[in-house]
C-alpha cells in the first residue's frame, strides 16, 4: 500500500492523530518503507527519520528519498550542505533522470550505488468525467448538494468550440512562469496575420502574491485566461479537448502534465529547459527498448521520422513534441499549431508514456525489494507480514 499521508490508512490500522509523533506512528502502523518526496519540502520528515535511526540503529524502517526538480535546480543552489546531509542519511535516492543527478552539487548525492534513476510513468484516470456520488448523504435533505461538474473547456474559456485552446496546467507559483507565456502570446497576438487562439491557465494558487500578479496581468491580455482548477480526471478531459498541452516552467524535474498529455495522445509544446528536453528524449528513447531489454512494439509508428527539425521561427520539432527556447519561439509554435501548419508526433509520445509506466513499475519493484529484502510481485506492495493479520505499509511523506 502506498500512502500520500497517514490519514490514508484504513481505519483498522493506526491513526496518526491517536499515536502522536512520527516514530510512534511508524511502529504502530507497521510501516516497512518510508518514501519521501522532495528533500526540502519534506525536510522535517527526513531530519526526524535520521534522528530516529541514530537512536534505534540503521536497521530501523528504510527510507527512500525521491528528488523533485526544485531540489536540484532551485533549493540546492545555496543549501548544498543540507541536500548532502539529507541524501546521505537515507537508504536510497531516486532521481527521475540522469541529468538531474549530474546537475546536483558535487558530492551531494551518494555515489555508492544508493542513487538510482527511475523515470516517472503515469496511469490516466479511467473515467475522465466522473459522476458525483449519490451514496449515503445524498438521501439526507439537509446534506449539501454536490458541486456542479466543470464546464467544457471552450465554455470555461468563453470562446467558440472552433477556437484552438492551448492548456497550461500549472499551480500558480513563480517557478511555473506563466507570465512568460502570457507576454509571449500577447506580443504575437497583436499581429493581424495570427490565427485566433487562447491560452488557458489551469491550476490552484500556490503563491498568493504571484497569483495576484497573474490575475492583474490577465486583465490586459486578449489571448490568455485563468480557468478554475478541476480534479485530475477533468484535467485529462480538458487536455483531450485542447489543441496542445503547454509547459512554460523555469525548472522541472519531470513534468507530470507533459507525461499525462503524452499518455493521452495530446500534442506537447514545452519550454526548452533541461527537465522538459530530457523528458521528451525519455519518451522517444522508451519506444525502442524498455528497461530490462523488452522491446516495445512500434507497429505502424515504425516509419515516423526520428529527426529533430529546427524552424526559422526558433522552435524545434522533437519527435515527441515541440521545444521552445525563447518567448518568441513559444508564441510562434502556438501560432503555427493554431493554423494547422505544425505536425505533431503524438503516437510516438503516447507509446513512450506507456513504456515509461512499465519501466517505473519495474524500477520501483527492484528498489522496494532491495530495501526490504524481497521483490514484490504485485507492484510496490511489500509481502504480507504475520503480525496480527496486518499487511505492512509503505508510507509516503509529501
């Protein structure tokens, strides 16, 4: 069982509210492995675990640290000593790509075999437009009515269904740099030669000051809108209705939105940063040979061109998407796509996403097997442990 927080445990296991601190919780819930996402955002958890291990010995519950893009590309810049201390105190460090390991400060990550590369994979929701449950409280006349389902994408943007919509899924915070995109498309949108299109920014506010800046900037934009955040299933539905999914981040470890767009067969237009380029390369490479040597069946996609094509407008046609190094090239790529001039290799990206998902599953099976002594067969779930009939848990701190 993989948990996003202690509150995700079934009722018959320990309650985090009842048992108190982290050490007591790990004992009471019979946790086999602790997975920690982000060395800095979850730094308190890592520091607590290190202290517990100092007192109780190295055989205490093993810890796996999964690096986020901001760990290496942002936070480690002036806190390399903190990353080093935390990374060397865990049993395994997982990076989404080799380039992230290379970019880390020298000596900050273990070089004794504990640092592993496991590219992310995604499984799309099975129901993209979920129906609100009517169980239980629905029969109570005093129960609140379920929220209405989100509007269709074009209606949410206030544009006709014939207008191309480019979807930018991003929590509003500086590293996502949605202002870069707004300024770029407003500049090209002023041209009378540009076909009409709209950029739809979708995501929650993660930085109030930045959110206010974005809202103020959008008041003068004729080509960008901010639409209300929706759940993941509806987000994937919005992706399928979009002309393309775009990413304009200053820094990424591996963009989940790009992976979901690839898996959904939706065109990708991304800012040319190391994380995005590496992810498109991984999608492309995965269509050849998977981890472990298993061949992915290219089928009808075998004849697709494998070359990288640069355009006069400055953007690059990658076999799995489009990369844009400058605001001008980003705007040109959107305008080209809106006019139907730019071809996308969505089939290859979708196949790459499928192969990456299989590779991630196998990679995590190996890691969990190494730290608990047995490779699980049904995913990342440890084997049953004879302890009052309770199956041991993998606890994820995030």
